[in-house]
């Protein structure tokens, strides 16, 4: 009996998944605008600490459809920015700026009506600049920058309220936050 129930459930699930329309097809162009939260560096500071939320924009263009029956593949670009600063109250502090830019690829597979679910990878360039402000114990202000190749995997979803406007959420994108939420526009 248990095997029959599992087989029927699997058949029902397969039928429902194959019945969904893909919300992202070849030729579609989508712009994601997001605000990140969670994670990040220096979260233990209290007084004198401020941080801009992680802001991001990503473009996704559909290039291949009918992958695994109803899936599709997209490529595009990504840009993200965040900064943080701390001031001690004794004329000393620091400021850090993060900037990520690069191409990304996505695989879209429909699971629920009006929901564009996807996973992808980002291979980009991450630039970090850090600067001390003020003077601490006679040491001059320190300034540094760092940059390098950046790789990130992510999963996401867009729920379309209209044919062209959706809310979006991504986990793992950008690396400076745990999640991004925002709005998407299909052109």
C-alpha cells in the first residue's frame, strides 16, 4: 500500500510540474533591483557603526528554452555595492566600501504558476577599499584596497503580480548579504 501511495504521489507531482508554464523564455529580458540583508562583515559593532544595505542590480536575458522539457537558460550581468563605517567618538574610525561586478548565468525551471524559480552562478570582480579616519595613538591613517575574482552560487524566485512586474528573492547572490529581496521588471 505504501509503495502505491508513493507511486501515485510521484505521478501527481510529475504531472503538475510538467503542466506549469515557464515564466522565463528565450528573448525575455528581466531587471532585478534588490536590497540585501543578513550576513556581512563587522556586525558586532554597536555605537558609532553604520552600514548601507547591500544594493544590487542584475539583468537576465533568456537565450535557450526547452531545457529538460520546460526549463530555460539565461545570461546577464550583476552589480552590487555596500559600505560600512565606524567612528569611535575619539576622532578615530574606519570606512570600508565593497563593489562587485560581473556576468552571471541562470537556469530557470517552473514549479508553480506565476513563479519563476531559478539557480545560477556569478563570476565577477570584487573590489574592496578600506581607510582609517582620524589619528589613533600617533599612528597615521591607514588606507588599503583589495580586489580579485569572485565566485558565487545562488537560488532565486520571482513572483509575477502582472505580466511585467514581480517581487524577487535570492539566496546567496552577491556574497555580502545572505539574501536579496526586491522587484523585477520584464521588458
